[in-house]
C-alpha cells in the first residue's frame, strides 16, 4: 500500500513540475514590449517562436514586421536581445536571437549566449 501511495505522489510531482515551465506562446505585442533595455517577455516566448513560427523563408520586412526593429544589424544578419544583465560593463550575461539572411530572405536562426568571466 505504501508503494502505491509513493508512486502516486511521485507521479503527481513529476506532472506538476513539467507543467511549471515558464514558456508562453509568442505574442508580437509582448515581444516588442520593453522598458528601456529589458525585454521581460522574450525569453519565455523564444521556444514557441522558434518552434511554431517559420522565420526561415521570411523576407527581411516580414521578420521586422513580426519581431520589430532589431537591436543590431550587420550585412547578412540581425539580432534581437533576449536577456541582457547589466551589473557593470560589459554586461555579465547576454542572450540574443540572430537571424541570418541571404538575398533578403531568412535562411537560419541561432541563439547566442555569453557569460562574462570575472577579472581577478
């Protein structure tokens, strides 16, 4: 009897923990919502964006219409800040979404993460 109760409790705990992830569906308005440098919803929407939105194949203007104007732009890519932790300069942590283009069509996406090493 004790084993059955333990199995039920552990099963319930696993279900509860798996339901408690912070992911939420992509929402264009919330993606663009920022208070200066902090985009508080982007990290929770990133998985849904990459899994359920077809960024690859979009034209540049379609990407910027969906995600807003990027934080950075180079010849063949743009990037969006997901999380940037400023507790000095340079930031201690950076997470960005890069979208790569060829002939103005998105061909790849990449997540970049960097943690600054503390100087001794």
